[in-house]
């Protein structure tokens, strides 16, 4: 699987949310379990997904789309809210 993103978008995201897209990529490449949600609200032009799961520094939310068969384009990444963390815990059977 290949990962791509807009360099300027990644810089702005890192400044705003404190999460780099390279760090966000870890969610998909380390084999951890994560919750995937289809983002129907933002999928007019392309199918978008939200992934909630753990990386080294905590629980994050990554918005992404799948381009072509083997390419995932990361759109944004941030730390999960309390509500999103609760969704993830329920998904994992912890709540």
C-alpha cells in the first residue's frame, strides 16, 4: 500500500492539530486495530473514511480516501475527541 498527501495541507495540519501525516500513516502500517467509519457527509466527490485508532502518542482520527487500488490519500489527522475515544472503546469492547 502506498500513502500520499498534499505537502502544504500536511504542514498546516501539523501546525493546527500537532499530528503529522507521517505519524497518521502509522495507524495503517503498524497492524493495530482501528475503527473505520464511512464519511457520508463528505463523500460527494469521492468516498471518504474516518479511522479512529492508536498511534504512539495517543488516539487519533485520520480522514482519508482510497485512490486507485493501492494508494491511500491522507486528508487530515488530529487527536480524537472524548466522544470519538468512546466510540473506539465501544468498538474494541472496552466500554
